[in-house]
C-alpha cells in the first residue's frame, strides 16, 4: 500500500511528499509520507492500516459498555445502540463501517444545511486585557482553517438567492428593462443581471437559484440603497412642491378675497345712507313674491326631470345586476376549474415526493451492498495473505525434513537421537498439516463466502441495473410530471390572470352599479327634499306675508304712539313755560318785598310780622316752584324716554322686517342653487 501511494503521488501532487531519512532519524514511528495541509505538514505512518479497525463490534460488548456503572464509559458508548436481529443478518459491522456511516451522515447533514461556526481566539498568552499579538491570532486563524475556508469560499460562489426573492428585491435596479405583465422569476433575474452588466465570472444561474461571487451581493445592496434614496428624494421633492403650491394658491385666494371684502365694505359704507338704496332694500323683497309661482313651476319641471332620470337609473341598475350575476357565474366556474387544477398539481407533487423517497431508499441499499463487498474483499485479502504465509512455512519444513532424511542416510551414528528429532519434526509437520487443513477449510469457507458475496454482488448489480432502469423510468416520469406541472402552473397563471381580469371587470361593474344606485338614491332624496323645500317655501312665504302685515300694524301703532307722545311732550313743554313764567313773576314779587322791607327798616312789629309772613309765603312759593320744576323735569324726561323707546321699537321692527325679507330671499336663492347643482 505504501509503495503504491508513493509511486502514484510522489513528485506528482503538490500536497504530497516523502520525508528524508535525516528528518525521521531517531523517531519511534517514522512517517512514511507527508501531507501538506493548510495548517502545516503532517506525517503519516501506514503500519497496520489495512488491519486497523477491521475487528467486528460485538453487540453484547457494546450493550455492556453502554450500561456500565462508570458514567464516563456509559457516556462514550451512549450512541452505540445494538442492532436488531434483522440488521445482524443483513450486515456485518466493523469499526470502520461505523466510522464511515457516521461520516456519511455528517456529510449529508452538511450538504442539506447552512453550517455556521463560532471561533474563539486567544488574543495573547499573558491574559492581559487590551494586548493583541497579531502573529498568535494569525496562527490560530490558519490552524483553525478560517483562512483556508475564506479562500475556498472566495474561490467559489458563496452567495446564493432564489430567483423569486432576487426578482422581488432587486427589480428596482432594472425597472425599465423588465417588461410589463407576468414574467418568470428566472427570466426576470437574467434580465436584471444583464442590465447591471455582471459578467459570467461574477454570477451563475442554477435551476432554482442564482449564485454570486463574494462581494457582488453587497455591491447590489449598495446600488439598491442608492436607488431607493434617489426615489425617496424625488418623492419628497414632489410632495414638498405640491404642499408649497397648495399653500401659495390658498394665500393668493385669501389675497383676492381680502381685496373683494375691502371693496364690498367700502361700497356698503357708501350705499348704506343713500335714500334710494334704502328704498331699494325695502321694495326688493316685495318684488320676489310675484316670482314665487314661476319658481314653483320650475321646481315641478325639475322634479319631473329627476323622476325620469331615476327611472333611467333603475333600468341601468337592473341591466348591471344581470351583468353582475353573469360575471359571478363565470367567476365561480373559473374558480372551480382552478381548484381542480390545483388538486391535480398537489397529486403530482405527492407522486414526485414518493418517487424521490423510493429512489433514496434504493440508493441507500445499494451503498450498503457496496460496503459489504468491500469488507469481504478485505477479509479475503487477509485470509489469502495468511494462507500464503502458512504455505511458505510448510515448504520450509518439508525442505528441512528432506535435508534431515539425507543426513540420516549419510550419517551412520546417533540414529536414535535423529529418530526422535525426526519424530518431533514429523509431529510438527503433522501439526502444520492440520493447520494447513484448517487454513484450507478457512480458505474454502472464505471462497464460499466470496462466491456468495460475488453472487450477492451480481444480484446487487442486477438489482442495481434494475434500479437504474427504474430510476431512469422514474426520472422520465418525473420529468414528464414536472413538464405537466409546469404546464399546470402556466395554465394556473393564465387562469389566475383571467380571474383577476374578471374580478377587475366585476369590481368595475359593481362600482358602476353602486354609482347608479347612489345617483338614484340621491335623485330620490333630492326630489323629496325639493318637495319639502317647496312646501317649506310656501309656508315661509305665507308666514313672511303674515309677518309683513303684523309689522305694518306694529309700525302704524308705534307711529300713533309716537304722535301721542309728541302731543304729551308739547303739553309738558307748555306747562314748563307757564311754570317758568310763574317763577319769574314770583321772583319779581320777592324782589319788591325785599325792597319794601329794606325801606321800612323793620320799624314796628307789624311790619316784622308781615315780613315774617311774607318770608314764609316766599319759602312756600319757592318750594312749590322747585316741586313744579322737578315734576316738569321728570315729565319731560319720561316723555323723552318714552319717545326714545318708541323710536327704538320702530327701528327694531324695521330691522326685523328687513332681516325676515333678506333671510327669505337668501333661503330661496340657496335652495334654487342647491336644487340645480345635482341636476346639472
């Protein structure tokens, strides 16, 4: 084995070399060849390689070790579960087979998953925080295989992503290149990669995924972020521009409104004291009463038109309901057909899964047969080596026996010792013959087992051929099933497309039907509202007429009260003039009496008494004068207040009359406008 390995790989493979005699001198087990790994050079000694781990595993021993009272021993053999009786008959397990089986399971798990590793590195040998030894860390990374793993990953296509996910995430980078409508994810991914100018060395297309070199996916993410930033910036600019234009438009409208308000206010201040404008405001409400009959007739005509439109809307609604029922039936039929197609696709997928499971079982059985054949060949090779060694030893004994016979013939003496020696040799030869017979039996047994193994191998090969035929047949059926599945998927996509189209048409028809129904309801509501408004207008006109008559009566009453108040005020003024005249006369008498008193000088008591009585009369007259003045002032104030109250009531009545008339006119014009807007 060593010679074959050295002859096949020495100086032919860069990772293989033979150590020199000087380098292995003094070693207990010198290496026969070296393998150059990524972490360094490793030497291998091939002594007993072919017989190592070829010992069979006894199930009883495994069970005994697994049930050991020592926790460490039980933990070591916890996974070694003894095989069942069927498995014992089926296979002959050895340590190498167990190792090969566990290695195959590990590789199968690695091939079906995405492994992740956590590497713990020692930054320095002194356990000092913040200290980093670059050479030590680099050596750990090299020996752990991290650098080699990175090199292997960068040499291939480490990044992979499904076509549907790639299309959904990166179609924004080539939005203009992808055609409108439905398109396969793989075709869309090829268009995107071609648009991004990626070479064949940077991206590869698989059956279900697209593969990228290291760093390409990060570059695509940067391009995607830049594109999204550009789109969001443009969207924000549009939104800000729209908001600014809306604010500017509002400000301009406010500016125009302010100018209009200022102009109207100036005109109001100019016209409010103009007599003709007052006359116009008083006469205009009276002119609108004559036009009410014409407005009522116009409202009746509008109501007739609205009724006709409602009838037309009802007919259109009925037609749309029939169309909606027809489209609903078509949609249900398409949905039922789509459900049947979906069920057929599910059945096809189940069949594919069953066929794949069967294929996997056949492959496992074939691998087990191949492992058994390899072990039988190894055992046969060991038995043949033992047989050749025994035969060589037997030939040597026979040669020694022949030499002893010749010596016996030539030598005349010491016959007895020689006979004993010959007997011993004969006994030893007999033992050797027995061993040869045992080896022959063992060889025959091995030959029989080999022939059985060869027959089993032939049967396995025939079975493998049948399995290959079945596999090819299954693969052809699988390809046909996949083609049928693709057809079903395309048909499903077409049906989905038609269904979406029908749904859109149905929604449009439903929207039109809803619009017609809403218009009909609005027309009916408008008719009812107009009828109620007409009746309200009629009652409002009657009430306004009654209010006008009542206000006119109130005006006449107030004018009469005003006239009476003015008469009373004139009487009060005349009385006040008389009291003023009386006061002047009394003041003149008092002045005359005072002059007489001064002339008399108070000579006698009669004059004094007369003077006292005169003073009392004067005081009394002064009191009467003050009382009369107060009474006249109060009467004058009461008359003024009464006059002001009457005048205020008259103004309030005129204002109320104007408000009633303006309100009636405004309501009538507003109702007419609101009635015309829906009809238009």
